[in-house]
C-alpha cells in the first residue's frame, strides 16, 4: 500500500475531494486537521461504507450523482477488508477477530488431529443411526436430550454397559421420528390419552400372563428377537433344538418356522382379544386428526408399541439403546477412539486454560495504560482456543475499596461514565487491531477523533498506542481531528520527519474540499518563530503583539499592556505608536531581545497593519495554518470596525470612558443609535463574535482562529472596507452638497 488515491464526489456533504496519500518510506501516518463541519465525519463515513461494500451518497441531496474511488498506485481498488474505520464511539462494536488472539496453533493442531479421528468414527455411527431413526437433522441433540447429557461422546460412553450387555432391546425397527414428532409427543402427554394407555397396558399384561408361551417379562417382542437371533446365527441349521414350557409341559422345537408360527399365533391371540381391541379403538378415535395421521397409521401397524407409550422418556432411551446395539461394532470403534484421545485431550485443555495468550497480553497492556474501574476475564477460554467457539467475557467492576463484583456487560455499560464507556469501546478496537496484526492483514486505518473527550492521561495512552500502530509493518493511518492540541501532539510524538509533509488542514470551498499541506514547521510553537523573524516578516511582527500583550498583562506591566492594547483597539494613542515604540517594548519585555533592531522605526503600527492586511487580501495563495496572516487580518478587521462605529457614533466622551470590551461596547451603542442600519449591524455582529478569540490568544490555546478559513477573513475584511468606503462616499456627497449651498 504505497499510495492511496481518494476521489469523492457528492458523498455525505463532500461535494468534491481528491487527494493521493503517499505512504512510501516512513510515511505510514497522515493527519488531517478538520474544523467542525468541514469533512471529518463525512470522510470517515465514506471509508466505512466502502469497507462494508455499501454505496455512499449525499443524504441531504440524494438526487445528486455520487461517486467514490479508493485505489492504489496501480489503479486497483483497495480490498474492502484492508480498510478499518475507528469512530469516536460505537456502543455496539465488538471485534469478530478476538478469538485469533487466543489461538495457540500447536495446541489447536493437536486438538484437531485427535478430534478428526474421533469425528470420522462418530460420523459412521451417526449415519446408521439416522437411517434407523428417520432423523435427518439434529440427531446429536436428540440423543443428548434423551439422556439429559451435555456432550454426545460422554453420553455414549455412559451407555457402554447397557449397549454391550445381553439385555434385549427389541426396538431396532421402530421409527423414532414418527413417534417423537413434536405434535405427537404433545398429544401423548395429554391426560385422557394416558388413562386409555393404562387400561390398554393392564389388559395386555393380563393376556400375556395367561399365554402358554409369553409372559410379562418375555412378551412377543422378546420372543421375536430370540427367534431372529437364533435364525441369523444358524442355530437350527446346526440341528439344535429349543424347549418351550407350555402349560407345564416341555415342547421341543427343531424348526425355525415352527417357532415363528407359535410366536405369531400367540401374538395374534392377544391382539384379537375383543376387550383389547375395544380399548385400542378408543385410542384410535383420539388420534384421527389430520396432524396425527402419520402416527395413527404407524401405530396401527405397530400396535405392540402402545404398551411403551406410558413412559415416553424411558421409551426414548430404549429405542436409542436398541439402535446402538444393532450397530454395536461401529459403537465400539468410536468408543475406542474416544477413550484413546480423551487423556490427551484433557492435557491439551488443561494447558489451554493456563497458557498466557495474546489476549491476556492485550488486557495487561490496556490495564497498565488506561484507568478504568473494571477488569475482563474469559469465561470459556479453552473452548475458544481449541474449538472456535464465540468468546464469552466476564466483567468485574472494582470499587474504591478494591472489591470486585462480577457483572453483566449490559449492567456495566449502564453504570460507566461516558469516558469509561469510550475506553471499553477502545479496548474492542485494540482487540481488532491486534487481531489484524496477528493475521497479517495489511490495513489502512481511518481514525476519526478517537481521543476526543478523553482525559489527558487516557488521551496520551491513545497516542502512545497510535505510535505503535505507525511503527507496525503493513499498518497505515489517516487520522482526522478537530482538536488542535491532539493534532500537534500526534505530529510531535508519532510522525517524525514526515510531520509536516503528511499534515494537512481541510479547507472547505464552495464546490470542493482541499487538503492543504502544512508548510509551517513552527506551528507547534509559533511564538518562538515570530520572535526570531520580527525584522524580516511584518506579519509575524504584528501577530507577536497579541502574545506580547498577554505577557505584559501576566507580569503586571500595565503601561506596556495599555500601549499594546492601543494597537489592537482604536484609542487616543493608536495613531501615534510606531515601530520604534514596539522595539523598545520588546527589548524590555523579552530578555533574549535586548539587541533587537527593527527597520522603518518611524512607521506607524496602524499603517503597517493595513498595509500587510491589503497584501494578504490581494494574495491568492491558500495557506492552511498561516497563523500570523489570520491574526493580522483579525486585527485589521477589528480596527476598521471600531473606526467605522466611532466615526458614526461621534461621541468622544463615550468612547474615552470605555475601559474594557471596547468592540462589544461600541457595537451595543451602535445598535441603539442606528437600529435601522441592518446591513452594517449584521457585518459588525460577525466581527464582534469572531475577533476576540482570534486576537486574545496564548501558547496553550489558539484553536478558534485556526478553524476559520483565511478566505473567510479576507471576505470579512473586504466587506468592512466596502462599508467604510460607502460611508465616506455618503459623507463626501453631504459635505459637497453643504458647500454648494453656502456658495449660493
């Protein structure tokens, strides 16, 4: 990702923005200072849409044709997954890559190899069980729930004794699905049906007990199963015989057909009993609905299962054990593989629980850097490490006494402050970034004021982490901010030699947004630069007056403060203060300027202000953060506005009595005297709102003036000049008219 060309047209209020970001060399980070309302959030929205394969548009003017291109230096679209947008806050964001931080590839490989062998045998068995049961989907859960288990292999192992003993479970041919259908089970659980079943079972048991061959403990199911086993194993072919005790007399059977005939005859006698038939018919009437038709037909063909329906849970288990017995070889092979791997699996799980992973390392780093009242732990660490299960996190809230209470994520979010919530969000962002680092995903991060609203401790922790990102291979960043302090700090602590070439200010024009490169290296400390160039840059000389005035105020030098105030406001001294006066003030005020020499010492400061202002206004060069130009324009605008108001008010006593907030006081008076002068009032109102913050600046905060476009100041200056010219023209005509009248 050497270069990225961004071309945006009519997306989220951005009419047009084209720029190529160069990431070659050590230029992995770019930063854009974007005043509020210019393009910051819109720029992030565009990239977010792109990363999620969504179409961007202008929400206010949706009919405008929109377009977006984000391509590399070869003209190829950037991969969607290579872009990740970091918002100031997203309550619902959870990284879907966290589990990669928990993976131990060696452990997972061993675990997978063991389970692959087990799964092969498990699938063979389940394939046959599906045939037996008629269940196509969800057979594992059905078996587990039938035995109240939690894991299929554990359940099957617990059934080992029942599956491998000699007990006969004769339900191999029963179709589980047809009996344990959800609607059928609901019907079988009704009270009336259970009464009928009990009657049926009682009569059935009575008939079986009176049979010369069958008994309650050896019913026709058992007899048929014995016949089947003997026949399949060649018992009669080997000329063996079976002795049956019938009414106290032994009867020798030496033919499988004869045995089958006796069993069938006894079964027929039982099921053709009139009383039993009547009870069955009553049951049959209750299951004649359309929803139970399939079960009714199945029950009619398999009347013998009726006696099992009194205890459905027990019947479920009997059927499954019958299936397993009929597939006993496959069952044994699975259990052999499972037991062989179980000991090794236990070792792997124990190691997975205790092993320190990248996840814990991220948490430790986070806890060291950020102050928050909560800690996090993984609830299902071994399953996440080995089985790709979704991560389940436990939150522990700590109070001032050091007590920690386990709370849900939702409750934690309710009790956290806004800053603490933002920090929790930031933790999820770090998980995402670290996961991308581990996966080796080349990523362009669009970072939208991530440190906004954080306290300074956490803000610097964020900057430290952004520094780590900038030093990472395959990680690139475009940082957006409207906080100039954060902008300067990122420049100083992260960007190194590219701090100026990769720093921009977003300037909004009528039809487009320009990203203007910061040409001035002194922006983090402009006052030193101004002091060094007082004699060869008039704009810097004039701008430095605002700073010098603040210094004089702080050290209690009222004379100097008042004199410099007369440069920034129209006072009685304003027209008499020269460059020589300024030189003497600076030599006394700043100890390192004792030998200061300035040219044109007889020149009046007010004349220099308007000279430089005119030069700036005439220049077409677009400079992003030319602080001195903006200050000179602000001073000139204020002086012009005050001069205009004073000339119109014409009350010297009133003006002389003003001791502070002069522009505001004059403006109030002007509105009182000239309420109908709406055009002038509108212009003067904007001057009064803007210039105080622009002129009264210090080294800690001069952000307001940075947010104002130089072209906006130029327009305001021109408006005031035009206003003054119109007044002068009106006055000149009035004077000329008065002179003509006198001559008459």
